[in-house]
């Protein structure tokens, strides 16, 4: 039996810290949602595959997730074998996840049908959106976005939809009627905020792998500004969870990536692409968030930490 928590640790950085702060069914649902999206991400980023192969696998995987019935195990095994015969990545954690695809899908199908439906429709939307961006790459597989509008469209596909999905899963676990619609209005922006920070942080690595999301100093400056405005709304999202009486596990789990994004953005402006928040700083931040939640203090301030 596959250990989903172990796969999460081996395939994630921030989410391997934030998802375990959740409890019960919500934690399991978020873990499976992340793992399914990580498979899609692996195909999207598969620089060793042609753009046609990457798009084909994304469309096929979207169909597996959004199928009205569980996929045939033998068919999934054959597909996995084809993936691994020409591995899309050399990251051992991602390869281990691909090998466990059938078990991950089985765990997904064992979820409560309502939660499974939420995950299925949103993972499908993101995965198909990724496929269309992959198809826009040039014959060598390089993708270059065209300005800020294109960047925001991309961020919505790969992260805004994810924010919408995570919000619906949170609301399944704790309805939070007084703040539910306000959370939904900010959900996509929260996703965009975190994605923009990652894009700005990883710009050099992305360029080496044939992906240019932000071109030129002017667009980079605008992207920083948008990220800051988005993170303010993401802070409002966390504060709504607190004022709406959300479980403390929600406040800690969602507050952590937002606080980390603020730290990373400040570090980027000081030190440039590739700069990182140290593990010791992350551990200190987790402890501080725990203390803030327990004391009823705001986890995220209006414009920063």
C-alpha cells in the first residue's frame, strides 16, 4: 500500500509543510489533490519529451482523473510503463510518484464522492490548461509568455484554479457560511500570488529549462507589484478564516504558505532570483504561526508578516 504522506514529502517543499498541518479527511483530500497535480506538473515540465508527447499525456491524465468510472488498472499500468520507458524527469521523488499512479488513483476514487468531484473537475481544468500552454511552445519545446496578461492567464491555469479547488475542499470540511463567498472571491488570487513568487524566484532555472514567464525588467517589476497586491488579498483570505471561526488547523495550514511567500518576495527583491528562505527560518516561522493562532493574533498582517 502506497504511503501518501511519504510521497508528499518526497515531491513537495511548501505543501509538505502546510498540508500536514490539516487534520482528518481534509488533510487526505488535500494530499491526494496535490499528488494528482504533481503528476500533471511532471508532464508539463518534461523537457526531455516533445511538446506533442507532453500535451498528449496531459490530456490522457485529465481523462483518467475526470472519468465517470475508475480507470482499468491494467491500462494505467501500461501507461505508467510507457512513461518510465522514457522518463520525463530524473527527480527520484517524481518518478516514485509516477510508479504509484494506480494506487494514487485508487485512493482518489475511495474518497467521499463530493470531495472527489471537487478534485476531479479542478484537476482536469488545470491539466487541460497546462496542455494548451505546452502546445504553444516552439518546435524545440521552449515556451515564452507574451507579457503580463499572458502571465496572469498562465498563473490562473496552474494556480488560480488550484486556489479555487482548495477553497471548496476547506468549505466541505467546515462550511463557514458567513465568510464562504468572500473566501471564494479571493481564492484564485491566493493561488496567483504564490505562483508569481515561485516564477520570480525560479526564473533562472526556468530559462535554462526552456520556459520564459517574465521577459524584461519592466515586466519583472510589474510582476513584483502584482505579487505584492495579490499577497495582501491572500492575507485577507487568512484573516477571513480566522474571523469566520475556521479550525485552527486551517489557519495554520493556509497562513504558512502566505507568510512564506512574503518572506521569499522580500528576499528576492534584496538578493535576486534563486535566493531562498533557510530551513531554520521556516521552522521559526511555523512556530510563530502556531503561537499566533493559539493566541488569536492575526496570522498575516495587512501588508506582510
